[in-house]
C-alpha cells in the first residue's frame, strides 16, 4: 500500500513537529530559569553582575539564532520533502528568537 500522505502534508506535519519541539525546550528553559531566580532571591545576588551575564547570554543566543536560521535554510533548500518542513520550522523559530534576543540585548544595553 502506498503512503497516502501528500508532500505538502509532510511539510506541514514536520513544521509542526519543529514548533512543538522548540516550545518544549523553551518551556524547560523557562522552568529552570524560574527556579534559579527564586534561589538567587533567597541567597542574594549582585544586580550588576546579573545584568552583564544576561547581556552575554543574549548576545551569544543572538549569534546562535543566526546559525539556526542558516541551518533551517539549508534544510528547506535541500529539495527533500522530509527536510523542508523541519527547515521552515527552524527558520521561523530562529527568526523569532533572533528578534527576541536581539531586541532584549539592545534594550539591556540602554539601562
């Protein structure tokens, strides 16, 4: 029996898989960060040191986001339907994160 899933259905499904995966990872990071912040509030912290560490993290993440967009572009341009949806998903997520991290990095530099 032939696979009845169309090419566009595979691309859409794989795009969705990427979004679910990235969402799960981001949710895990948020939970970890929430716990770390709660601990720092109890034990004390240096606000200036935290701001500088946050800026470094945002700058590194912004650079990684460019890599994500590049990898997604390669996957999407591969010509293979199985990789296209994943590529488009990575491009969308990487682009959002690039804007999110970049804007927050620039905003943190002005304060």
